[in-house]
């Protein structure tokens, strides 16, 4: 049985796209008779606090669903202070080095990037002619940080660019979450082996039926991280509520801002429902008419995994982020798109949508499209041939 080690900064019981992506990869490889082990920090995301049951531990090893999970110590923080966030990344990197020194490392290792420093630590200390390092690139850092306004083009930025290129160079194979990422990697090293590995979900779905009530307002929902990149707080302020009510699920840095908006505007139909488990969220989201996927700024290389998740659930999508994600929604007729950053156009788009457009037939067409084109197992079977 072939051994594979996956190194990641996010893993269940943490929630979010990154955690789900790596969990499904580990589970899928295990199902295909790989002996899978995972190295990850003690769970702390998105709260920045070590979860109950893991507090006070330097490390924790368990076997869950036949997968060995090594959870390492980290100085947990989600502070906006760049120094504290750097310490958090470095602390996990030091824990990784300690793990590498005292544990046998398989010949095949899959490394999640970003964070860049964690990937750099892995690519540097595990480099060997007898070991295959596979880099799973989900975002283009530091470029994404620059586009988000989190980084500036200075000495630090150029250092991060060198680290990024080092990571690409050391990788035997690069898994790109989007075509834009793949194109960017090949622009740096045209001979690099790459594979488009999208964040397709792995769960069963069935046809849906909805009771169509044409007189009600359209129920728009956002579910996910309430972070700066998503800009949900600004969305609350900019939406035209003539035809819609806006429902929000999730947690993150903007949660208090959203709650304050709701408290200050009690007559505006915005409702915050807290954070749910993935399974509970899937059940809850089916009662809404449309889900919105926003990005405050268009980020090159970024394709939100929510596109594939909600398409498989059959929930029509309103995409407000530009780039490759916008093209996918249009290409597969998954809903509507609006010009990135243009709130006037967003409201115009919403006001053109009628309840009569939101039929069970449309939802089931989306499910059929997702089943045909966003197949997790078909994709993984192709990847296994390269590992």
C-alpha cells in the first residue's frame, strides 16, 4: 500500500473551503488504498483559539476513518497585526521541522499552499531525489495579498515572491485550483508538470422541489467566511432591498460589523443566523432562492469553491467577483453574474430576476450540470495516475 503524507494548515474539525478540500483529498486517497497521514496544526480556525479538547496540548495524534492525523502545536492567532500572524505561521513551521526530524516521512508528500512559509518549510526540509513533492496551490500569494490590499510592493513582498518561485521549483508536480493559477505557474516555469485540480465537493444530492410563491421577496443568502476579501459588511450597506431579503451564515472578522448594521437598521431585511456545520448548512441553504458569492476585489487565480458546492446542491448562484469564477457561472448556466465591484450593476441584475425564474426545473438542471462537470471522483482518479 503506497504511503502519502499531506501537509496542510487547515483540517476538520475546522470549517471552510480549505479544510473541506484537504479532507476530501485525504479521504479519497484512502478509499483508493493509499495509506494516508495528515500533518496539521491543533485546530484553531477561524476563531484564532485552540478548540476545546485540544487546549494545553503540544501535539495530538489520532486515527480517524483510517487516516492518521498528527496535530502540531501552533501559536494561534487571527489578529490583523502582521507581526502576530507571522509568529503564528512561524510557530507551525518550527513544529513541522521538529516533526520532520523525528518521524519517517513517506516518499510522496502533498503540501498545501498558501501559507507560503509553511509550504517553504516543507519544500526546503523534505527535498530529496527519492521523494516526490506535490504542491497544491489554491491561491497565488503574494499576488493575491497585493490585490486584497494586505501587502505592498516592498522588500517583504519581493522576498515572498522569491519564496513562491522556490516552492514551485522544488515541486515535482503542481496542483492548480484554477486555470489562471496553472497559467501563472507555467509563465514562471514552462516545463513544470501541472494538473488542474478544482475544489469539487464530495457528497450525494438528489432532485429538489420547491413551492413557488411569486408574491414573496426573493430570499438571497450568503454562507461562508465573513472576511475582508468577501466584503459582506459592505454588501449589507449597498444592496437594494426592494425585491429581496438578505440572510447570512458564517463567522469571521466582519461578524460584529454585520451584527451592528442589523442592530442599527432593524427595518432592513438582513438576518444573521450564526455559523452551522457543513451538513446543517446544506439543509438550511436549500430553502433560499439564490446564493450570492461576492469578492470585494477581483483576485487573479481565485475560484471560490462555493461555486461547485452550491451548484451540486442546485441553488442558483449570483456571482459578484469577476475572473474565472464569473466565466464558470456563465459557461455552465449556474445563475447570474454582475460586474465585479459595481454595486449599481449588482442591484440592477437582482431587480431583473423574477420569482418565476427560480423554478425546480432550473435547480435540477444545475444539479445535472454539476454532476456531469464537477465530478470529484473522476478528477481524483485522473490525479492518482500522476502521484
